C-alpha cells in the first residue's frame, strides 16, 4: 500500500506543558498529517499527552535557548509544510481553513507566512499595546526555515518570500499572575546572560540607561504609541510589567562576578 504523502507537519518544542498541550493538539489534530513534539526533560504528563495524539516524541534536555529544541522539531518534520506552534497556542477553525487553502494553492511562491496572534492576559484578549496583531512566522515550507538560536526573542529566518495569513491564532500566554512572572524570570535571566557575554560595563551610565531610560521607553511605546491604553487597566499593567524587564535583568547582571 502506498504511503500517504505528508503535506502538513505540526512541530512543537515543550517542557512541562500538561496544562496547555491537550488544548493545543486538539485544535490541529484534524489538519496535521504528522505531529512532532520535542520534549525538554518534562517531569509532568506532557509526554503522555503528546503520545495520546500519536505524536512523534523526541526526548532531549532543556537548553537555556529553547529555540534549539524548536529547531530540532523542524528538522524532524517530513511534511511539505510545517506549522510551528507553542503549547499555549490554539488554532481556530477559521485559521485552519485558511491554512488548508494556502498550502494547497499551487500558485503561491512564498516560503513562509506570518500568522497574527491574539494574546491573552489575565482573562482578557489584548487589542493593542503591541499584543495584537502580534505577527509571528509560523507556517513555513520545509527546507526554507531555520532558527538562529541566539536569542529567545528571535523569529524564524526564511530563505525566500514571506506572506501573511489573515486569521489569528489564540495565544494563552499569561493566564495568571504566576504565568507572567515565571516567563519573565526566564527572559530576564537570558538578558542578564547577554549583558555578561557582551561585556556590558557596570557603571552609572549603564545603570541610568537600563534602570531609567529603557523602562520609560518601553512603557511609552506599549501604552501610548501602540495604544495599550485602549485595553484599559490590562494595557496599563502589561506596559508597566514589560517596562520592568531591563531593570530586573540589570539587577541580576550586577550580582554576577
């Protein structure tokens, strides 16, 4: 019997995502020809949940730059197209239909596509503040996409033209206060590490820059320029917490030898 051609692979890199993974995989199981999950040493039911969806599960360690595992997931996919997801993302019915139409349209020459995200913050889907539309490259043609694996904030690099999907995915990024600060702790640790690797000087000038100027700039950009005020108290809190990133990272850096 001839094997079915794998058109769409779904790729995830995860660690301790038992609270998110089932909803994510349930949202794509009917469009995925294969699901590849790279697990970074989970100690909960993440692997069990992935296997229940007949995923190809690759067990490995948990590197500081998690995009290393995302690249492993891309490399393991066999589909013509790859939909790269995070465990806290959900693909809507409307988005699934647009993905189907896109990958089956032989006239299109793009090697990747930006997908907008509706980011969830404490019971509220953000409308502005740089949180919607939050475009990320997620649908890519196999062989044309790669993570640089240098920073936690980097986009996939595409060798070719990149288009745009209209329908958004749902991103349940910060369901609770603890969710936010758990992720913030990881991001500030990585920024402090980058400071050290770049040999940032520890003096009054860098203190003023990262403890005063950068927070002011961040808050202004998110709350004023990107109209975070339209999200009311949620927009204010998100902009304020985001502004604390560099002061926290700088403080962690100052504690290093």
